[in-house]
C-alpha cells in the first residue's frame, strides 16, 4: 500500500450537514451542508491554503465534494472523485434517527450494535465490504503518489476504517474513534507501515465550534 517514499495523507471529514444536526443516519443519502458546515469548510480551506497540497481526493457524495472544492480552490486544483470513499450504505435506515431505526426493526438494531463486524442492517453494506472498498481506494491513492501531501475528503466511517486497518485497531474498537466534522487526521505512510501524526484536529475552527463537535 505505501509509496516508496513517505507520503503525508490528510484525512478530512466533511462539514456539518442537516442530517448531522438532526442526528439522522446519513450513509449514502446526501444531506446538504448547513450554513455552519459551509463555514467549517471555509475555515478548513483557509488553514490548508498555505500548505503544499499535491492532490485532493473526494467521495462522490455532495457533502464531501463541497468540502473538497473549498479546500482545492486555493491550490488551483479540482477534486478527484472516488466512489470508494463513500460512507457506508445503511439501507433502509438512511435518513432515520436511531429511535426511528429501533421502531423499524428493534431486533436488527440490537443485533447490529452487538455484532458490528458480522451483522448487516436491513439492505445495508457489511463491515467487511466497507473495509475492503475503502482500503482499496486509499491504497490506490497512496500507491499513486511518490511523495508529498494529499488530502482525502470523506466521511467518519471510512476514516475509522482507514485508521483501524493502518494502525491494527480491532474493528469493534474503532467505533470509539470520534471524527469531528471538518477535522483533519494526518497520517504518514512508509514502506514499513503508517504513522499517525494528528487525530481529529479542529484547531482551525472558531472557539464556539469545539464544544459542538461529534454530531
């Protein structure tokens, strides 16, 4: 997976969306950025404007692409869209709150929360399917970069999968990783593995934002 020389990868979660704000399951449903989310993307772009960036990759879902556009613009780049960076498909639960998912199928929700690795929600993508496609996408991006710095704009699920795989974190434990909206998680790839440089960094956001992350 690793390039021959070290590559720095900035994993970015998209800005806040309307469904984030309402605590609805997004998956591959596409909820627009809120006004706050647009502001988060702008602040993130300002932070990275003075950093050398060789390429910006993005999930094809609108919330990620809008964030990626803001980041890419100061560098004169266009985001490279990759479907492999999409959030996990949650089937018929997309757009629902957890309470509504419980009303839809309480047995399925309880089973899923107990066995994330093997149980698939109704009509949803399995954990193994998610992990395989995200890691394949990530490996292709890193493998195609001889050195330098790339930005990967995606979603909380894919970021957790990348971190779990790269750092040998058991998948059930990766659920404990909280990836904030418009945060930066920096990795550096080497021939013998991956080093975590920063995790879910939101220092570029306004002070009022920090107590409101994680939705």
